[in-house]
């Protein structure tokens, strides 16, 4: 296989992981903003928020792709930024983390 192809695949998968991490952290933000119980955070908070806002079932929300979830939350996420602790946690600290 071509080394450039491997590198492009690696970058694509890491970019998707970064987007998913950001969405899950946004769920933490939603949990705080909406006053959800402490055990509802991350993706569960995303599903609960969308279910309550749009009347979708939790099952329907769980079946949505990450891209669909980001689109459904695009207005709410506008201007939101990852917390500093999340940014620091997402930066590779050791060579084997990359």
C-alpha cells in the first residue's frame, strides 16, 4: 500500500475521533446547562436533550450517526468551545498516544 494513503486514512480517523470527542464534551455542557442529574452526561445528555427538544425517542437519537447528531445540534453548538481541560486531555502527551 501507499504510505500517503495510510497517512490520509490516519488523519481522517483522528479527525473523526476529535469531532466525536468534541460532541461528547458538548453533552457534558448540555447536562450542566439543562440541570440534568449528575449521572446524565456525555452522549446520554445529547440524546436526552434532543429527545426532549424534538420529541424523538431516546432509541431514535441513539440510532443517529455522529454526523446527524452534530447537524441536529449545530445551532446549539455555534460559538461553543471545548473547555481547557478537554483540550489538554486531547493533546497527545506521549509518542505512543499518536
